């Protein structure tokens, strides 16, 4: 079983829709959970960052972590064409670990 | 604003050439990473460095080497470029107080 599983999509939604992006993981040591957004031909940029379980909201974006189910989600409300990108989840066990473990990314298209 | 700068956005090289990819960060970060990103395979770690002159192999180091002579600069070297090294190369840095990465914009390398 891979450490982090993420549906590659592609996912296509109409403008204004609520988008749900998800990752599952197997390593119960993960403590830090991140979502990166990557536009075409660009490097990933950090979108959301959560420590341990719970929710975090930033504008139209909500990150949710359920450690008991080993499941994390990113919700995008009122999706816009500018949200069209690949979204990668990433995780880190902390405690001085250097390396993030990434999902392969979900490609999202928001259609005007 | 923190920055990771990769020297080239696009490169075309011939098979057998020695190729240098340069990465510079201005955040005084200890850790730096080189990834390649291919469709369907996600991000794969080539090498990382947690200090000047220190390096560690990642998941796919074969055919690559690295150099870190100064804290801010981490170079990836393709000793003898091959067509299967055609890819998007991403450099990232990581500070000690935050577990996420800051990525550069990437170098799209084509080996012909």
C-alpha cells in the first residue's frame, strides 16, 4: 500500500461549484498536513497547512484532517476558473523529519 | 517574500551532455531538495541536503549528482544526460521552524 493515495482526476466542475479534494494515508505518524496548488508549468505553492486533526479555513478554502480515518480533504467554495490547477496533498511526521510525503496530485478544471 | 530561484525555465540538451541545474534560496534555509515530476508518477525525490557539503540520496539518485558548497545554493548535475531524464525538475527549500517546502518555478529539461 502506498503511503499517500490521491485520485489523479481529472476533475471538471462548473464555476461556482463546491469542490472536494481528498487524500488517504497509511502512516499514523504523520502530524503535519499540507495542500499545494500547482499551476501548469509552474512549481507547487503552499495553499493550506494544518497540524494534527481538525479544520482550518482561509477564505474560500477549508482544509480538514481526520486522523482517526487517516483522511484529509480540501474544500473549495464558489470555485473560480482561476482555481484550475493540480492540487497535491503533502504530509510530514514532524520530529525533525526532513522529507514531506506527497500525493500524486488531482487535476482540477473549473469551467466558466 | 521568500524565494527559491531556478536558473533556467526551459533547457534543451543533447544525449551525453553534462547538465547543471542551479537553485538558489534567499531564506537561509538549512534543507534543500531536488525532485523530478513526471505525468502519472508525481514528485520523486532525487537528492536532498541538510547542510553545506552534506547530501543524501533520495528515491531515484541514479544518473544524478549534487553539490552544495554554499548554504543558499544547491546544484543538480546530470553526469551524462539521457532521453529518460527529460522531465520537469523542481528545487525546494525547507527551514527548521516550518515543515513545508518552498518550491522554485521548475526547469523543464528536454534531452534529445
